[in-house]
């Protein structure tokens, strides 16, 4: 069974089924804690999906919880690759 990369538009805290694959959970990304994940999921529920622009993401999450280290870890893990995000 394939494992898909984490994605801020789809992933929850834990690994979850996503079609015929398993979606990598955000909690498994180093330096990403529960409070940061809650902020991402809450903003996603309010916006629907994050768009291509990083400033829109930054305006809608609590940046006290998503510091530089968290953002760098999400980028390195591929979770912030908004241009390639699946429309599901």
C-alpha cells in the first residue's frame, strides 16, 4: 500500500486512509507538535483549502504555534507543496 507525503490541505495529525493509499500524518513530521497541527486543521476548516501563496497560510494560522522550525520541517517534508496539492 503506498504512503503519500504529508499535505497541509489533507493530512490530519495521524496517518489516515486516502483513497488507495495512506496519507502521512502531520504529527509524524519532526518538530510539528499538537498545537501547531490543531491550528493548521482549524484554519483549513475555515478556509477550505490553502492556496498557493504562503502569506495566506501565515495569515490564517497562529504563528505563535507555527514558528520557523515548524514551518521549515513542514517544507522539508513536502507538506507545504501547495502547487502540487491534490484537489480531493
